[in-house]
């Protein structure tokens, strides 16, 4: 990486260049474009990826995507309930369903993961991005990043140079940007693939379940997708007489299917994606180098147990989007960007730990009848309990139910138009929300704009909660009166007495302070 120069051949004012149009880059782009930030999304590939890869959106990701305006679109694709059919040495053992009986509640509208394939999500995100006026630039490979005190510059393989205030690397586990920055990717990885994977069509198998064959010879799994003839295949690799791995192919997949299932009526065809997967447990030593930031797989890779890869990337992007937007729009100091690493790097460390333990549990149980992938669920894979209590952005205050830094729960309440609604409708957008519990909060809500830093009054939405049924009080653990400031990413900034609105002002003032 070298310094930015003045010699650039693209001069339109780009605030942020995003490198990589996977789920992380697309979520970030939507979050920034929604704020009016001028963003460009560069994608090296010349066509959008079609391999199924990630297949679950966890509850926290669903909340984020709903906030971005995708709730209805997501409800129309994929499915919520997918039973697991587990077999041992070819014989059916049992059926389980990880989210059986899990129902939405007042505080948690999306309590269960949604099953869909990653290209479906990426298409929805691209459509949303297009509504916001941004199109992914295909065939745009970044080969260098330059920066100095005044700006950054993305250098493309075709010679184009794009100046921007910031560059965000969402370019996957083998990230070019991370390597250019010299940021160590700390951890370990297996040299040999542990799994082969691919997308195939399947005859002879009921498409209402994820079929998982386990046994001393390894694993063979076929997961169907709603709205698609394709299934995702994941299996222990086939080896030849010398013990060498046979590269993935339809023929090899068919031999594996026949051997693990003991059936010759299961026929595979039309393999549209063939790949291998190695165990890699690594994370970037830091997430920011001046004007360049890292997010998603570029910042962390880990076992697939629990399905957290795509979800963690989406949640990185969500944490970063409002912060970068506020900095670019002059609403906050660039120091706010340091809280991105402060908050998300410990989450990556936790993710590496729980997914490694989860993968070890699956591997240990491989020759135990009835074991399936849910053995890997050793942590909170919903994402709902993940907060940032340790962060310098977590202000004071705690209740019996939650504390500053935690995810702000949903609850029924009058909506923004005065009719029946939910807190999440008030939170949706790039603003802070100040919840006032009790009549004593009204004065603080009305007087809120007085004395706020320039620009911020329009970015703090006051909401007086009458809460006759006490749903919001229960969710927030508040019995009397209180002010709760909620960040744009729907985490609690602080909880203050209604008699101390100055605490809210001081908190917001700190956003603009250079530290
Ligand atoms: C078999 C399998 C199953 C999985 N199951 C799950 C699951 O159930 N749940 C889950 O959450 N996750 C799952 N994952 C993981 C998930 O697919 C990844 O974590 C996710 O794709 C990461 O998203 P990303 O946007 O960070 O990176 P990527 O999706 O890797 O996107 C990076 C993009 O950057 C582009 N790029 C790279 N270099 C450059 C460059 N120099 N210039 C421009 N563009 C560049 C690439 O072409 C790519 O499009 C699974 C993965 C696999 C393989």
C-alpha cells in the first residue's frame, strides 16, 4: 500500500469505496446509501456468484435486514422451519427441528433462523441497493489501496483509480486489501480440505428436510432449498486407493451418495457449483488502518458449525454502517470509527471459539447414532444476546432486564403514524431513538434538541411510551420512569433517569469529540 496521490482519473465525489459484493459489502452499501452517502461497490467477478454457500439468516440478521426494508421480501423467500433427518450407517435414526415450537414474541419478532441460499439474499440486497441508486460494478478488481491524511484511493486492475474518503474491504477470506495493508490474519488452518461441497439436483429424496448421514466413514448431507430445484451437498471427501482426495465432481458426489445412504434410488444431477472447504480459524489482528477498514470474512474465518459466517459479516456491516455514515456526514468525529474494532473484534474472537467448539462436537459425535449438525450449536447462534457492554460507546445504566450495550428489544407501541405499531418501526433508519418511559419523561423529550451539537437534532427521534399493557416496560425491565437512548444499530447507548436529560446530551456531544 502506498500513499494517495493527486493524480486520479475518476473525480466524482465518492465517500466510500466498498471492495467486494458479498453479503457483507452489500449490507454495508445499503446502510450507507440509505444515509445519502456516495458509495461505490467494486466486485472482481464478472458475474454474480450462484453457489449456495450460506444458507441461514439468524434472528439478529433478520432484524437488521428488516430495518433496511427487506422484511417483506425475505418473508417471500426460503422457509423458517426445516427438520433435520438423521441417519447412521444408512439407517434412519430420528427427526429433529432446531426451532420447533419457537414462536415470535413481543420482544423478538424473528425468533428462528430463515433458510435460504446466499445468492437469494445477495439478489435481494442488490435490488434494495438499486432502489437506493447504487449498482454493483462487476469486473472491477481492486489491486492496490493508497491513503494519506486527506483521503484514500482504490486502484483497479484495469488502471482506474477511484478517490474516496474511506475504503472498506469486504473482499472475503483471501482478502487482497488485508494483505496489502499487511494486517496479520492470526490463527490456524488445515492444509487439506475437510469437506467437499456443491449444488446439485436430487431425485429420490423428500425435499422437506435436511438429510444428514453420519457414520464412521464420515458425513454426507443434502440440504434442499425452497424456491429452487437445487440442494446443497456437503460431505467428507472421497479418497482414492492411495488415500488422496478425489476432487469434487458430480460422479464423485454420486458415489458418495450411494455409499453413505446405501441406496441407489437417490440420483444426483446438474452440479452447478463444486467446491472444497478447509478448516480455517483466523481473525485479523486489527480492523482499521487509517482510512481503510475490514469487515466480514476478510476480518474473520471459522468453522461452519452454527452457520455464523454470513451472519457475522452482516452484523459487522451493520455496526460499521452508521458509524462510517455519521463520520462522512460530519455528524461524528473519525474517532467513532475506532469503536468498530473495539466492538466487533471481541465478537469475532467469540465466534471463532464457539464455532471451533461446535465443529469439535460434531466431529466427536460422528460415529454416534442420532448426531447431526445441531451438535455444533454450542453457543447463542441467534445473535440476539450479543451486545457491546465493554465498549466505550456503552454509557451508564442498567435495568433488571438489560444494560447499555445490549440489543434493544422490540415491543408493541403506537407506531410513527399514531396507529398500532412496534418499537422496531421507530428504530428503523439511521437515527438515534430516545425512549421516554412515564409521564415525567415528556419534558426531557420535548427539550431534547436544545443544546445538541450541530446537525444532530434531526438524528435523534423522541418517542414517548404510554405502554398501557406494559409490554415495553417488561422488555426493558423498567418499572418507573426512565430515558433510554437507542443507537442507530439498535443497541442501547445509555439508560438515564428522566431528571437527567443532560446525560443524553453529553453522550451525543461525545460522538463529535476528538479523542
Ligand atoms: C458450504 C458453505 C456453507 C456455508 N454455510 C453458512 C451458513 O449456513 N450460514 C452462514 O452465515 N454462513 C455460511 N457460510 C459462510 C458464508 O458463505 C461466508 O461467511 C460469507 O460469504 C462471507 O461474506 P463476505 O461478504 O464477507 O465475503 P464473500 O462472500 O467471500 O464476498 C467477497 C467478495 O469480494 C470479491 N472480491 C475478492 N477480492 C476482490 C478484489 N480484489 N476486488 C474486488 N472484489 C473482490 C469476491 O469476488 C466476493 O464476491 C458457508 C460457506 C460455505 C462455503
